[in-house]
């Protein structure tokens, strides 16, 4: 599974912004056809995003499209227009039930056959942003083999439950924790919420750090200036990589001598800690 530490959203109707995003080396660039686009601009956004997919070089960045929600009446046109550009993934917003993913699966099956693409090669990132979606996370995570990640939309959730956003973020702690835990249980990535204050670099850094500590693998971004902070937060440092290598080497040495549990730098080490070290090395190598 490809890394998605930085997931940058850009308006699908802006050729200039898409072109700029394609040169930023984000892990994933998402051309938005949904909330960031006025109703009168939906057709123009489809056309611009499709043209970008067909003609622009995105480098190593994953090329994704956020379509309108299943049931909106717009999703089928979004897919039929953009599939010819062979996007790497689609972001499906407002996922609340398995039925929405099943519907998307069926549409993509037909379109992949029509375009002669490899079956199930088009990946799906499920954006969960309502109370019902949070409650149905377990079922959502198991519905489609196309799904690589669960993404969390905090702003819509708060509007749905009638809460209020705060700097402490406790109002979304339960939802964030459930996203991370469910994703881990079913071998998916967890992608954290958007940070909306573009003038608060310290706040962004703090939120990224908390997300990484919770277990998120990346974060959605809405401005290029957010990318360096986000990338750093979800990438292991050289010190973390060195420590992980040292722990694994020590573990292998003690295992060979018949010791199951040992101490390293005064701390007890056991098999369960090996998994964390292996994950650090995998992320450092760009592998999930």
C-alpha cells in the first residue's frame, strides 16, 4: 500500500492550482469535485480534472479525485467523466453505510471493464464525516477490497452532532480514536482531519503530532504551506529509525541465545515491541 502522509486537496475546476499541486511532491493529490466546487461549476470541474489526469505529470504523487457522495445524483457523471484519465484512486465523501461502497464498487467494476483496466486497480479512500458513519465504521472497513484508507472529516461531523470545535480537540477524540482503531484492525490506513486555520502553524504542528501519536498515517491538507509540517510529522526521524534498527538487532541476538524478554537502555523489551519497530522502518522506506 502506498504511503499517504500528505493528502492535498485542490479545487477540480482550477487548472492552475492542480498544475501547482502536481509539482509539490505530495503523497496524494485530490482533485475535488464535491464541497469545494459550486453547483454551477460541477461540469467544468469534471472537464478540468479529467484533462489534468490525461495531460499533467504528477511525478510520484498519487492522482485522486473526490467525487460527489453516492446518492447525490452527481456521482455517476463524476466517475464516467474522470475514469478515462485513469486516476489512481477516488475519495468517496460522506460514507455512512456499506451500501454506498457497494454501489461505488459496482460502478467502478463496469467502468474498469469498459476501459480495459485491471479489475479492482482503482483504489478507494473512504471519507467518514457523520455520526452514522462513525457508528458503522466496522462494516464500512470490511465492505470493499478497493478501500485502502479511512479518512476523518471533523467539520461535517461536528455539524452533524451539534458540537463545537475547540483547540483541545476533545470533541472529536472518540471519532478519531475509532477511525484509527478500526483502520488498524482491518489493515487500512487512517488519515486525519483537515486543519482549517491557515495562519496557525504551531496549531497545525500540534495537531499533526497528536494525530501521529494516536496512530494516524497521514493528514489531509488544504494548502501547500501545510505540506512540510504534515510530512515531517508522519515520517520517522533518523533517530527513530536508528533506534528501531537497534531494537530489532538486539531482539534477534537475544532470541538466538534463547532469551524471550530482555532489557535495552534500562527498558524491558518483548516481542510486542518488535512490531512497532518494524512499522517505523516500513514507513521510513515508504511502505505501509
